[in-house]
């Protein structure tokens, strides 16, 4: 991935725009795009990242998890404290279903476990709130 922990997002820029600027690229080898993203609870961002390998047109969409920290000032920047892809089995598992639905099929056991934890968490929340998130 292209960002490094510690990358700063100014308060005036949306997270979606920031993620696109940090991750998207199109070079001789591959094209990377953010298909969708969401911030959950103000502390975690989730994204569906598409990788297309040029030459063989292999396409894969993976889940990305970014742990966020916000500076305490009103105009404070959001700082990426940690970034992981789903196969790294992130502990944060609140990825919205709309993003999970964009991810490519996989046989990676860690990615499958993370996806299931996310689905289970949303299912429990839905049951607790009578179907409303």
C-alpha cells in the first residue's frame, strides 16, 4: 500500500478524497482504485481497494482497515495510526456490508475470518436494534 502510518488528513478534506489521493495510482504495472470507503465510529476507516494487474488484467478487490487518531484541536488533523489489509486479520471488524459485498472471492482463511466477524457484528447489532443500525 502507498500510505505509511502517520499520514495526516487535514480536517477540511473528506476521508474518501484523502483515501483516493493516498492509495490510487495507475502505472505501467497496475491500477489501484478505492471503490468505496466508510468511517465507522470516528476511529476506523474501511475501504474496498481494487487492484488490476496490467498485462494479464487480473482484478482483485481487497478490504483495507485504517486505525485513525484525531488531534484534539477543532481543526485537528486525522492521523493514520495503522493500516492493514483483510488478510492481516485486523482486530477492527465493523466494516459495512456495502463494502464487504464489493470484495473479491477469496480462499485466504484470515480474510474469510475477518469478513465473517464483520458480518456477525452487524448481524448482532441489527438484532439488538430491531433491524436498524
